[in-house]
C-alpha cells in the first residue's frame, strides 16, 4: 500500500488497510480508486482470495447502504 493510500484511509478514520467484516472474513485494501468526501471510498482490494472493488460508505447516511 502506498503512502497516498494510507493518508486517504486515515482521512476516513481507517487506521489499517485490513477490514474485518461482519461475516468473519477480511478485506485487504490495496488502493483507493475514488474518494467522495464525507460519503464514500471506492477501493481495490482482496477478499476471499478474489480481487474486488468495494465501496465503503461513511458519514451520517452510511447506514442506508
């Protein structure tokens, strides 16, 4: 993971590139592809040994998704 990716994650209060999901699996963030300030991150990552794109919703409206 690059320093730029780490800074972008920290801006969204994510202090690690590994997210532990509710089902017990883990998502490893490889890079941040797009940032929508105050709303979401679009990231490239690895989940269950598959390369994926994932949207991480943040902020007051995140519960809707």
